[in-house]
């Protein structure tokens, strides 16, 4: 799992956007909402937005199997 402690609501928001994208139903509004939340989280955490976004996408799209 990621070394970054993402809030559950941000993980769920990214997951819903990823699932919508997989169905071909991702809207610009949802994508913008995800980007805004990632940016706010990164700024509040002192992280680079790109680093936070890539870690979140990896967490959602490629979860590690349970040990």
C-alpha cells in the first residue's frame, strides 16, 4: 500500500472516478472534483501534487493483495 495516508473519502472519490472511466462515463465535473481534492490534500500534507496523485492512482488501480 501507499506510504501516504490518504483520507478514505479521497480514496473513494478516486475509485468512483476510475470506475466511471472504465465504463466510459467519467464526466469533466467528476474529474475536476478529484483533481481539486488531490491538490488540496497535497498542499495540506506538504506533498507534491504529482506525487500524491500517482500514489493515489496506484493505490486505487493496483491494490496490493491482502497479506
